[in-house]
């Protein structure tokens, strides 16, 4: 078990990186506390796997240091780091039985056969693999195979952290849910540090206590799932988390009012004051679930056209046109949707302002 | 079982059937036809039943050639399989070295078989050959593949290994390249040694291509003709007379079509039988339920 710390880490796959775009990871400075379940969330190609491979030691970063419990392990190879990694596709030793697969990391480290047996049986019990122990690993279903990959990490009692690289990609939807719960259960039981890479927000938000959202080689925000939803610090977090993602409207700020193509949206005074110093592109952002859709005009409401209504059963997604911009609102199932014209209200506490993608706060 | 009402689809098989008939079935029937007759000349023949089969099965020269053939194929597999895998493991994985290695290694495979025999005749000649003259004059070891049994075998084996190990190496290399990187990463994390990685990841993952390599090398080496025929002509004495060389001697040089036909069929059955046995055995390797 360990606290994993990344100190000013950057990585480029090129031998002599020159400009920032040569870097797959720009600057990562982050600590994962011992025993937490963390997720790394981001789109394909944002550097998640690179970061994970740096933590596991499969890659040595171009710059910066990796510390386990304060000890510098940057130069240590994976076998010296006491970490385990579960890959996207189940990695098994095909010719071996499930038992031998689980025993493999222990035998490689020269553990005695009696201890090996004891440890393997214990872990097999936790993972519900006991009935398959004598079977050949190659013949099992994908979810069982993935559990074996995980088991090879869990058997080692000295394991500092377990890293998951999109481990549920090849699992059937039904088993996905089951396996995710199993992971959560194992985390609660063994209190290991879990670092989980995924591009699926549902996976990340349900699995982790702490989610780091990555975008173009950087961690743009770290926080609890609720934090990420309610207080996105970057445009990308707003867009990537939540379904549908946050609405953004390009605007200019005059006094405490944001002007969007001739319509005015009232802002929080403090935010508006700070916005006057902003230099970049300004955008108003609001989550679809906080955007109010009314049938009548009133103060501080702006007129919009209703373009489309998608009924998803438990809620409805309304597509609206405000001047030249498209907005989405999600409404509870029982609320009627006005036809043709609607008046939108932007509640003060949920209306955010972004300067060049970053939240003004 | 229910019968299909319309069986016209069978007609679609006809073209293939005709081609196979001309390329395989008719020649094979001719051989079978020869093998049960004593042919004196055009239009003059006598049905002799299984006589030629009995004669050939009891022919001590055939027995000798058969054992020679087994020894040869056995040595070929014993040397070429491990050597091919070793070469594949040593080959570069990326960069300009990959195409350079692939082309260099594949070169022997592109040379016509008769030419290979000729190359090795010249290469091993005691008077002017690089190898032969080098052995005799520089190292002082007498070497003459036309006169000494062991030298003839060494030369034939060297030629065969030089000619065909590249095929095994290329197949093994393809198999190695197809292993996803995650397997090696997992092995490193599990603390596996290089040997364990080879035994538990690389070998099992290469099983498919190695089965093909094994069968191809077995069949080809069992049927080998042109290279040893050109190089040694089966000699000195009969020491490198393999089955195919002996068969050609009977069927074409002595023109004994009957015994030649019987021999051909026996030869064919042996190759088929062993290929089948090897295939079955190789399919089962590593599939046992072991604890």
C-alpha cells in the first residue's frame, strides 16, 4: 500500500521534444493518497495510458519524478515497484491453469509452495474463482479472465497500488456492472490504492472517490464526482461529464450582464467583476439540468425556440435555439414542454463564466 | 435427415472437381493402375495384384532409404526448429534493421533448388570451393563430400539448414510480432524471467505458426529431391540416396513402372500418416488440464 506522488512529470515519445505539442503529457503534479480509489478520466489520446505506464514503471518519464511513499522510484523497473496492472484485454498465461496463473507472480518471487497455495486460495475466494482453479485459464469467459488478471496483482501481499487500464472494455454490459461492483467491494475490503483509467464517465464516477479529468496531456480538474458535475473548473470538464454535457454560449460582459447575440443573461456580481479583467474568450456555461424552461415570459427570462424534444423515459432532453446558439435542457418527465417558443431562466448559482476555457471564480 | 428438394447447387462444385481431377485424381489413378500391373510395353500389360507392393515392402534398399529419410527429416526438424526460433528472437523489432534482416534471411528461399545444389557443389569443392578448400588447405581437415560418407551428410545437412531455416525463422518472427505488448508488460510486472516469458508467453502464442512450420519442414524434407540429387547424386555409394532419389531411379531410370507405382503410393501413405500424427499431437500440446 502506498501514497503515489507524481512530481512535475512530463513525457514525450520523441527523443528531443521541442514544443509543447511534442509532449504526450504536459505537466502532471499530483498525489494519490494511500488507499483511495482514483479514476483518470479523459478521451482517447489524452495521455491517460501514458500516465498509467509512468506510474507502473513501463515508461520512464522525460521529466519529473515518481514517488511511492516519498521514495523515488522513477528509475525502478515495474518488477521492483510492487504494483500490479490490469490491461484493457485480459492477459493470461494460456497454457496454465487458473491456479498457476494466480501463483505465477508469487513463484517468480521465490515464495514457498505452502504459502503460495494459502495465498492463492484466499484471493480466489475473494474473486469467486475457486470453482475454476484447476481449469485452464484460456477457456474461461472474458470477465473471469479479467478477474484472473486482477488476481495476479492481488495475490502479492506487498502490492502498493493496482492500476487498471480500461479493464471493462471487453466485458458484456451485464457483467460490467457486476465486475465494477466487485472491484468496489475489493477496494473496500483490502484498502489498496486503485488507479483506474477510463474514458467512460459512468465507470469513473461510480467507481472512484476521486476523479482526475485529463485533457490534452494535462489534468484539468481533480475532485469528487459531485464536484466535477457541479463545479467544473474547465470547459472540457463541463462538456465531458454529464449527459448531455454543459451548454456554452460565447458572450461579452457588460456590468453584471452577459450579452449573448443581443440577449442578456444576468450574472453573479462577483463573477462579473472578475470577468472585466479577463483577456480570453468569454463563455457562459450552464448544465442542462439547471437550465429552466418556462412557457411564459418574466423578468430575467430570455426567449428561445424549441427545436426538438427527446423523451428518455425518466427525463426529457429539449433542444433549444437561443439567437444563433443551440442549447440543451433536461427536464423532469412530468414537466410539460412549451411548444414553439419558450422562456429560459439561468439561475444565478448555476450560471458559470469561463475565460479561455477556465472557470472564473 | 431431411433431403434438399433442389440439388442443383452441386453443379457449382463441378469446375473445381474437373480441375482437381486433372491435377490430382487422374494422375493418382494412373499410378494406382501401374502399381497393380506388369507393363512390358505399350498395350502389353499383365495384372499382378499386390505383387509389386509385396516386392517393394520387402526391398532392403527401400528400407535403407526410408531409415535414411527418417534420420534426415529428424535432424532437419531438430536443428531447424530451435535455430529458426532463435533467429526470430534475435531479430530486431523495429527500425531499418527489420526489412534488412527479413530480406537477407529470405534470400535462400528465392533461389531455384537446382541452383542451390550447384552453389553447394562449388562451395564445398576441395580444390576451389571456399568451404572445401578452406577446410583442406587452411585448417588441414580433409573434407570431400563426394568421397566420404560423413562429409556428404554434413554437406547435405548444412545445405538444407541454410536453405530452409529462414522459412521457420520468418514464420516464428511473424508469430512473435503478433503478441500484444501487454503480455510482455504483464510478464515484467509479474516478475517473470526471460525464460519464463519465453516458455509461458512466446512459445504458446507461436504454437499455430510453429505447427505450420513443423509440418512444412517435415513434408518438404521427407520429399526432398533436387538439392541432394544435384549435390551428391545419392552418393557416395548409396549413403545419401533418399526415398525420392531411389524412386526416380526405379521409375524413370530403370523404367520399372509397376514397382515405381507401388513405391509412390507407399511413400504417399507414409507422408500422409506422419503429417496427420504430428498435426494431432501438436494440436494437443499445451492443452492438457494440468494443475
